[in-house]
């Protein structure tokens, strides 16, 4: 995967574990929290549009990514995505999720700017980002 | 007050009572004066009494007044007390009022405070409600903006894809997806500039599929298109990514090799392509065979610009076709003259068809055992107004490539039938006349109809006509070929396989198709009996034909040794210079009458 100097990309990459058997669960958890934040700003329709577009673009690299329409129920929004992750090896699922998140946030940043997008990510994943920062400090 | 005592004076008889009728006093007697004095006294007394009474009354009144005063005083004293009480009451009242007011104020204050908080809460609630509404509206607006932007991105992407698709269409062939003529010319121009700058060579190959027209005409354009796609895939697999393989149109392809070191490298590439196309193409349940003729030009020796290089490669390609097809030729300057001649021939053929400048020659076929002429093969010649008699080898390939073979073949069939009929009518021995049929004619939709019409028009019996077909004509598509051959056979027409042994390698058609005759190619016959291999092959072909109940004819018999060998092998018939060259109809009529010279037949 291409490397990037963007803080946002670094955040996403830092949140994706190297390998875990619960890759699908980890991925969906990140999406659920991100969706909650995005919904509060652009509504369900806005999120669904961004998400569908991101899936479409990511499918060129990972054709097996969920292609079906999002179910109307909000709590089942990521069911298809989870199933498609579960059908792959954890490493591949995580790599695909990383690309999907980067694609999603790339589009979002192109609409609302890099700064606001990064703030939203902090709001969505604040704890994890703080933990990561703490771990990094410990490691330093 | 009414007087009630003191003298008892009565008011009823008082003469002095003042009224208008009483006497004047100066004239009143003493008694009267006494009475008057008495009365005056009485009056005084009365007045005193009255006065006393008045004094008493006054005293009484004063007493009353005093009492009243006292009472008033008391009353006055009560009032202050009352006032005091009142004041106390007032104070108490004021206190109560103050307390009340204070309480009320306090309560009011509380109420006001409570109301204020209520207002604040209410205001906050209203603000919250308004904020929620605004947030909801903002979310909705944001959602619309996001969706609209994403949709706009998608549409922009679709427009871009459409643009790229259009650009691709403009520079690529729709059928094969290969670069088209336009793109090749552009790349060739760039490659020439680079080669010029770096002092390098480049190569252009012009490729034309052999006899593609026949497949297209006989099997239909859909099959032809699939074959072109299959050929394109194979050609593409033969070249490097830096090379450009393009479809020029029809069955023509071009290859640009932008960097070459030696001409030998190009030859290797051409060989690779020929080999790649050698395997059959499996299309629509058919195994289709197609070969390609390749012409090669090299920059800078064969041309300094793209147009010249392409023209040189094209010329070399025609040269490859004339030299047996399925091969490649490098361009040589001498080919240009030949190309010019080729165009000249094509134009001349068109005029010859209009002016009927063709003539048929007939070569005898004899029964090898009896020596009797049993048939004649009609061979076309071109009576050129300036060049004289032109042999078929010089114009038939051009006629095939240009499609002129079709009207030429029909003319030939008609002429041969008319001639055979004329010989019969002239009382000459009955023979069959053989006519060569090209693949283009055989594949024509009205081929059978034309044969029937020709036989009907000329009055020739079908059994007197023999159609000679090459193996490559028969291999095109088994099912329609078989149907057509059966129809011809049912008409009574004889069918011969011409140039047997040189074409298609499958022999299954021999049992599948209603074939009557095998004509062994002269290339085998010419080397017998000296060449053991060829002798073995000829022997085998004769044996096989006889086993299959087919008549076997050996072509190209030129020597008595060949004749003897064929006779020994039980070959049925022979044809060649040894028995007779092709000749005009009149000469053939004479030969029919005289027969083959006995000296020739005596071995």
C-alpha cells in the first residue's frame, strides 16, 4: 500500500493492527464509531453516499469487498462489509479496511478539508488515538 | 316654653292685648293703670321668671353643655385612645402589612425568580429546539451537499471514462481492440524520428491473411470476425509490449518494431507469427485454418518516411503471396516494378472481362490402360492485346485477390460446357470436361444455382461435367460443403480433388464427401520413379484411391518412365505434356478424332 505523510493516513494506519484473528470485528468497530461522527455532521444520506463511493473505489483493488446496497437499518449498515472481511484472511481484511478508510477519508477531506476531517477522526477514535500516542511515547 | 304659674294671669281677657281696637294709655283710668301696672309687674315677674327659667334653662343647657363637653372631652379622650389603639392597630397592621408585603415581596420575588428560571429554562428549551432544528437542517443540507458532490464526482468520472473511451475508439479497432491505422501511423512517425536521431533501424511488417475472403464469404461475417479476433490475439502474443500490432482493416494487420538490430531479428519475429497462426482456430465448433503472408520493410533502407515504409512492406507482402503464401518476404527495390505490373494486370483483367479477351485451352486426360482420351481439363488463357497469351499463373492469383475470379470462373464454366456440347454435337467421342472451381466461387451463395442454369443453358449433360476442387476449398466448413457436394453429385456432376496431397492433411473428407476422382499433384509425379519417397507416396495414393473406389488421375506426366510407373501401379488416368499440352478447342477436336499417337502409348 502506498505510504503517505498525511496525519490522517498515519492515524488510520496506526489503528490497523498488524494481524489479529478478530480483524473483521476491529474493522467494523472503527467504522461504527466513525459513522456516528459523520452522521452527526452530514446525516445518514451523506454518510451512505460517501461510504458507497469509497467501496466502489476500493473494489478496484479488492473486488471481493461488499458490493451490495446498504441495508436500510442503521445497525446493519456494515453487515455486508463484515461478511466480506470474514471471507478473507485477517491480514488481507485489515489491508482492505485500511484502504477503504483512507479512501473514505480522502473523499471526506476533499469535501470539508484536511483539518476538519482529522478532527472528526479524533472525535471518533479519540481513545485509540490517545492510547496509540501513549504507547508510542512509552516506546520512545 | 309655656308659662304655667305665678298670679294666674289669664291671657283670654287681657284688654291690653295689643290689637287694633284698644284705647290710648293717657286716657286710661287709674285702675286700669293699676291693672296695667299690675300687669306690668306681672309681666316683669313673668319676665323675671322667664329669665330665671331661661337662666335655668341656660344653666341646664350649660350643664348639658358641660356634660356634653365632658362627654365630648371624654369622647375626646376616647379618641386619642382610640387613635392610640388605632395607631397601635395601624402599627400592627403596618407590621402585618410589612410582613405581608415582605412575604408577598418575598413570594413575588420567589415567583419572579421562579418565573425567570422558567423563562430561562423555556428559553433554553426553545433554544435547544431551535438548535435541534438547525442541526437537523444542517445535517440535511450537508447530506445533500455530500450526495450532490459525490454524484458530481461520479458524473465527472463517467464523462472522463466516456472521453477516454472515445479517444480509444478513435485510435483502436473496434473488432480486435488493436491500435488502428491512425495510431500506427502516429507511432511509426515517432519511431522514425527516434531512429533517425539515434541512428537506429526499425521495421514495418505488412500482414494479409491468406484466402480470408473465402472463409468470410462461405461461413459468414460473424465467423470471419471471430477468426480475425483470434488471429489478433495470437499476433499480439508474439510481440513485445513496446511493439505495435495494428489492424489496418479487413484482413490486413501491421506490426511496427521500433527498435531492431539486425534484419534477421525481424525474420525470426515473422517466423514466430507464421508458426503462431499455423494451429487451427476453434471457432463455433469449427477448426479453421488460416495462414498469413508477410511483407517486411526496414528503415532507413526501404523508405525514409512512414508512407514509403508501409508501401514497401505492402509490396513485399504481395510478393510473398505470389510465392506460395504462408511466408514472409523482405522488400527489394525490384518489387516496386512488380507491384506496378500487378496493378496493371488487375486493371487489364477488368478490361479483359468486359472485352471477352479470355480463351480456353484444353489438355487431354487419357485412360492409361486403353490410351483413349476420356476427358479434357479446361485451362484459361488471357489473350492480352499487347503482351500476347498470358499464362494463368501470372493473373489468376491477382484475380483471386481482387475477386475478379468470380466472373472469370463463370465465363470459363459456360465456355467449357458450350465447347463440350459442341464437340458432342460434332460427333466427336464423348468425353467429360473438367473445370477448376476456386474457393470464392464455391463459397458464393448462388454457386449451385449458377451451375444448374449453365447446364440448362448450354444443354450439356451433367455427367459430362467434372468440377475440380482443391483440398483447401473443401476444408472450409464441413457441413455446408457436404450439402453442396451432395447436391452437385445428385445432379450427376463428377467431383474431383485437385492437387491431392498438397493441401489439407485430414483425409476424413474422402469418406465424408461424395468425391469421384483424386488428381495426384504433379509435384509428386514429376519426381517418379527416381525419387523413392515420391514413388512410395504416389503408389500409396493410387492404392488408397482404388480402395476407396475412387478414380485416380496422375497430373504432370511428362516422361515414358512416369507413364510406365503409373501404369504398373494401376493408376486409372494420366494427364500431362507426355500425352498432350493444353491446346485450343479446334486442335483438341482434331486430337479427339485422331487419338493419342500409338508410339506414345507403346512403352
